[in-house]
C-alpha cells in the first residue's frame, strides 16, 4: 500500500513537472544581464525541468530502479498526453523523447553509483541525464531537420549571435540549448540540498527495492 501511494505521488509530481516545463520552454526570458539578451539564451523551462531528476532519484533511492522506471513511464504517458493538449505537438514529441531517454539513463547511472558517497549518484546521474535530455529536446523541437514532425518556429531558427555576445551567429535555438544547459546544471547542483535533506526522511525500503529490482 505504501509503495502504491508513493508511486502515485511521485508520478503526479513527475507529470506536473513535464507539463509545466513543456509550457514554459515556449517562453523566453526578457531583458538583459551584463549586456546579454536573455531571450537569446534562456527559456523558463530550464528552471523547472531539473526537478524531474530529483523526483526520479528520490524514487530510485527509496524503492529501487524498477519502481523508478514505473514512475518515469507513468509521468511520460500522462505528461506527454497533457502536453499535446497544452503545447505544440512538436514540443510534446521532443519533450517525451528527451524525457524518456534522459530519465532512464539517470536511473541506470544512479543505480550504478548508489552505494558510493551520498551526493555522487544523484549528481552524476542528473548531469548525464541533463546533457542528453537537452541535446535531444532542442534538436527535435527546433532543428529544421526535424520539420517533418511539425512546423519550424521562425524565432527559434532565426540567426543570432551565439549566447547573444559572440561574433559568430547560429540559429537562436542553439543558444537556448546552451543557456538552458548551464542553468539546468546549476539548478541540478542546488537540488542536491533538498535531496540531502529528504534522503533522511525518505528512507530506502530494501524489501520493496529487492522485489522490483
């Protein structure tokens, strides 16, 4: 009963994060910082999506990889279904693909390192998952080569200085990807704090993990 209850809570949290991130990634920041146009390098989705890795890692630690994968699949189905309704289909497809691959990779890396120092497993897993997720999402969502999935977004494909400051220009979505990756990495490191606090509350359940591993 406890496993089912926590699985539901984790799954709902995961779906909410995916939907929120899919919506927020369509909105770029405004204003400038140190002369850098934030709209050229960042979307709001970068600040919410890393929380998905926190949910996955906590579930993996508490119940083992099999339950964590179940939560990822439930979050994937619910999140993508709602995203098709609330955002562009191409965004939903890109998000679903990147999410599934990135999260499953996170689970595998975390499971390999789970017996090492407490911070190594969540940090390594989330960093690797974040890089793969970011590359897949921004490529599928905005690269012209994937236009068969859905129409290109003119603002995303328009050329602009890389990161808003370099002399070399590239499609704006590349700067978005780089900017989002930097923010996700920073947020991922910061999220070690709530992970460290919650790991003392959400104790591993060896019997549940053994049955589902």
